C-alpha cells in the first residue's frame, strides 16, 4: 500500500475532489491519497465523493484552516463507470 499527498490548498469546489479523483484513478486498490485543502466546502464534498465512488474516507481533520483528508481506493465497491474505477 502506498500513500500520495496532494497539496490542493487554494483551490475551490469542485477542483479538490476532481483532482483527487484523477489521482485515485492512477493508484492500485488499497493505495491512499492524502489531500490538503482549504476550501470550506471540501469536508462535505469528500464525504459525498467517497460515498458515490465507493472509496473509503479514512480520516478527515481540520488544522488551522487546512483540511486533511485520507482516502483509500477501494475495489469492487463502486458501480461500473463510477469515478475512481
């Protein structure tokens, strides 16, 4: 299992989720991305994205205006054609 960090601070909705989705597509199942974002909509966006795509939102924390999300690419949970597959 590997972990990639994406620094997406300063980007606004929907760019953090779109960039995370693109990065996840290049990863193997079980790999994780750590996303750094400052958009206040990001927490709810990542919850919705992971639910729709079938990925696991491992953690979501906020530290001094920076949101840190860890998303694990999950295989077989998302429907065919869903983002991240």
